[in-house]
């Protein structure tokens, strides 16, 4: 289930975000988290089952939602969590087109949503 990021989840979110190759540097990671906290167009969601095991971050524009970050705890990878997060996000922003950025496009394309209702 997708839940909105809250400051109380910051350490968990930073841990998950650090799995993204573009977020390995601590200063870059801190700046990214600051963007999600301060910019209303930047939205961060966490995936919770029993524990929080994934995150997806987006920038919401007028007609589209760009996926900036997507990360799943390594012990829960290859279980379809990333794909579930994208699908739930598409329902949340059903009137907007979901698009990956250059950091998330390989995963987005690998999900192959063709023929599926996003």
C-alpha cells in the first residue's frame, strides 16, 4: 500500500533512496530529501506491507507525473513491488500521464505495462 512520506519516516526513506545509483553521495541524498519536504510538486510515497520496503518519488506537473526515484529493499526485490507502486501511483494520478526520467526509465520500460490498465 502506498503511503505519503512523513518526516518520521525520514531515516527509512533515506536508506531506501540510497539504493538509487544517483543518490549514493550523502550531500546529494540530503538535498533530494529536502526537495521532497519543501517543494509541493515533489511527492514521495512509501510502500508498506508489514514494514516499509519501497519508495517512489515523483514530480507532479500540470499534465504529467515524472517518476524521479523508485527503490525497493534488496531483500524484497523481484517480487513485483516496484510495478505495484507504479500501478497504484497511476490510479492516484489517473488524469495525468506517468513518465519515467532517465534514472527510472530502464525499470519503467522493463515493467512492460503494454496491454495492462495502468
